[in-house]
C-alpha cells in the first residue's frame, strides 16, 4: 500500500511557489521536520530566512516516520568517550525539553512515555546500562518486554511520542515557506531554482534528508541509506516505546491512539521488500494480511559512526550548513540540529561532536567504498544519475534502487528519493 498513518494529516495550509528573485539572510532547503523547526527557531530570533520545498511541506521522509522522541539511540553510548557521551546526552535531552515546551503551546498529540531498547543479548544490555547509569539517573532495567518475554531492555523515563504532521502543520503557520520550489544549482551565495529564479543568501541550510551538496565534503562516501518498513494494526496495546537491537526479526513499536505502529526489517537500499515485513508482522501477532491497516516504508540516512553530520559543508563553503545522518532517530536530532544551526548562524559557535570533517575510519567506511566500487564496475543498465552506480530493480515495489547511495526511481525512471536529482531512461 505504501500509505502512512500520518498521510491522513497532510492537509495543512498551502504555500505559494516562488516566482521571482529574492534575497534572504538564511535559505533553508527542505520542508521536512528539520527545515520547519529551523525556520521556526530563526523566526523566534528575528533572523531573516526563507524555506523552499520542491514538493509539499511534510510529505517526504517526515511523513514516513514512527516519531519516537528519545535520547536513547541504540547502544551508541558505550562506543563514545566520556566527554562525547555528555555532549550527546545534553543536546538530545535539551531537544526533548523543547518538544515538551512546544506541546504547551500547540496540539500535536504529545504524550510522555518511557522508551525501551531491548535485546536477547543480555550482556549487551548490561554493558550499555553500566555506561548510562554514570551519566543519567532516570533509567532502569526492564524485564517485561511486550511480545518478547525472553528478552531484556533498558528503559528511559520521561521520553515521548507525537503526531509529526500535526506538529508541522502547527509550526508552519505564518512561516516564510515556498512549495513546489526546487533548487537545481547551488553557488556560494546564491541558489538557482528550476524555473530559473535566483535566491541570494548569506547562509544556506541544507535539510534535504540526503544533502544535495555532497561532493567537496565527501559525504557520498560517509553516508548510506537504510529502508525501514512499518505496519499499523489494531487490537494490541503497549505503554511506551520499544525498539529491538536484534538484527534478525527485531521490531520497534509504539501506540498512536488505539493503533499499534510496528517497524522493522531495516535493510540497506537495494534488497528486500515490504511484503516480507508484512508476513513477519502477521506471524508475530497471529493476524491476517487484511488486518494491516497501513503499510509503508521510509528511508533513513546513516552516518559512519552513528552520530549525525551537522555543521559547515567544507572549507570553501563555511556559510553552507548541512544537516543529515540521523541514523533512525530523526525526530530527536531534528530538534537538536535546529539549535546547532542557530548557534552557528547567530553566535559562530560549532558543535564539535557533529562536525562533518571528523575522522571516522571504521568498517562502515570500507563497506561503503567496496559497495561503490562493485556497483561502479558492474556492467548493468540503467545506471544512477548521482555517481553512475548500477541500479537494482525491485520487482515487487516496482522501483530501481541504488545500493551505493540509496537513490530510488519509479518504474518510469522518475527520481522518488535522492541524492540523485535527474531521472533515468528506462
């Protein structure tokens, strides 16, 4: 079906297309949650901005999320230094607090719940717990995992869930937004639109999920894209959010009203399909396929070390700020990134943990390089218009997919997910 439960709420106000040249202090490209939160914060600080979106506000990656708000991001804390743990926890805790403050002003179905990461690997959970209890008090070992009684988890108190599109609809009121306004070329101080119009700027914020300006900073070697599959059913209830760390058949889930939203089957772009996840859900919950009310897949951008890239693009474009690589935890980092962007623009202060030029030489880097080499040398057509990798055809979803960097085209060859921006000839 590929229809999200959040699609029902994509009926907010409409915005005009930009039809003339303009100047602004800050140009934001991308009308998802990152772009809207950033625009909202800049407006609060009376900083001149405009936001452009090539389609409609909130209709991209944001509408395909499960919208967990948590500072608990897999078992990342045990891989960080003590100073990094403190910084990571601080910026994400501040983000959660800001969502809480917004919930007092706007109605976006904010609900405070505990979040839990769980696994059949009890040693992994114990190790992460020992690290976390040194820096965070509101955690506990959870031995009561719904649907997986043999597993154990770590629960964080006072986390949250929301309706992502209701939030965007609320925040976008009275913001300076242009829809159906696609940027096709970026220079240091101006951007060219598809209709030939020009936007001049002092700062550029690229919030396009996978950044369209990814060459000089080598982000095309530092990022991969992962598909996540989601189904929605009724007649089940859980309190809180749960996320499995187990790669084989692990699920994550939460409630929205009386719906259970279930995600899983995460995989690199270029393999698997939605029906396999639907079959997994049917077996797990002993239901029929007809009992699945919504079924869709989203895409997440993955960094090399599990930490997002939020900072200046490269030494030649210090006024270009890139926000990407949220690693399945987009909504917490979306809020955190808006704060980081504000600090760069307003105070010229940078958040060291998320800088783009940090050293991340690990197995993920070599995996990305190897995947790119193999697909570049594969004599198969059509080829991706991003960097020329051979495409794989997904028969069930009727899409052409790039295993190198995650671009997806429909069966007619039209780009439906970047970083590719040009269609292919099929």
